[in-house]
């Protein structure tokens, strides 16, 4: 007798961004590929335009948060996201540099994951960056940060990040 073990789904929250080429089309392509390769997209934020963070002498970024249901592990989601970046033409040159597409895994359910030099979830800097928190708070206002114990909306409203983020 064969037993079917139901695959557990987790909700993954990702932040997409890019500041080269047709930024909006690049984000749309990334969402299409995430849907095909990672899981069912259940929510997508509006587009947000943000001045470059960290390395400021470059074009503004478009950012968008995406929530999806997946039966993959967090590490598998990250691996697929990196492959999608490559498929869309991402070339990694400079930290915080220009890019066609960036896909960051921000939250994975309520898991806390620390695999040195590979994956940290929740994203270790999310609570300090307006360009992450505003789109995330839009699609997941009541989701609780598993380390800080605060909702995404609460974190977003108490940010000290002066970088302007404009909802389009």
C-alpha cells in the first residue's frame, strides 16, 4: 500500500527590482517565470520607484513585492530565483550595482533560516529599507516578522529610511 504524503505549501515573499532596460517588462517576465517554476503567485504589489540604495550614481529602481505559495524549500526557491535572474540576463558585477533584475527572498512563512554565505530569512536588512517594506506592507500588512514580532505594516510605518519611495 502506498501512502500519499501531502506536500506542505509555504508562502514565500520576494522583492523584485531592476534599474536597467525595460524595468516594468523585466519585472513582469520574472513574475511569469516565478509562477511557472516556483509556485502559484497569490499577490503582487504595485510598482514602486526608488532612488538607488548603497551605490547612488545609477538609474532609479522599480521594485515590486510578490507572494507565492510553493512546496519548495526556501533554499530551492532561492536557487530557482537566481537561475531566473540569470535567464533574464542578470550579470553580477558590483554589490548594489545596476541590474536588469534582482529577486530577493525576504520571508518564507514564519521560518528563521541562517545558512552562512547562502541564505538568511527573514532578509537581514528588510526592516531598514523603505523600498522593501512599502511594497511588502501593501501585500502582507498583517504578516508578522518572525524575529522582530511586528507586522509588516507596523515596521513600514516606523522606518527611519530617508530614501524616497514612490508608488506608481
